[in-house]
C-alpha cells in the first residue's frame, strides 16, 4: 500500500502579482465583474434542486 501523498503547498501571490492578475482580469471583456443587480438576483443552488412545489395539494 502506498503512503498518502502530501498536497503541494499553496503559494499565495505577492501584492504586486495580485495587482497584475486583477488588472488582467478587469481588462478581459469576457470576464467583467457582476453588477449589484446580478449579485442580488443570484439564488442558492439548494433552492433550485428537487421537484417543484405543487399549487394543488392532494389531501386524502
């Protein structure tokens, strides 16, 4: 049995690297930040799962 392998350490970018990454992301026309209206319109995935609620409940 093989021993468990360690995950590589996560290396966080420096402040300068982070600024370059952010500037490149903002310059990309396909990756613009969401607007306040778009963020408010988001619905958690859990609320969309499952069968829709029926308006007419059968009561036996």
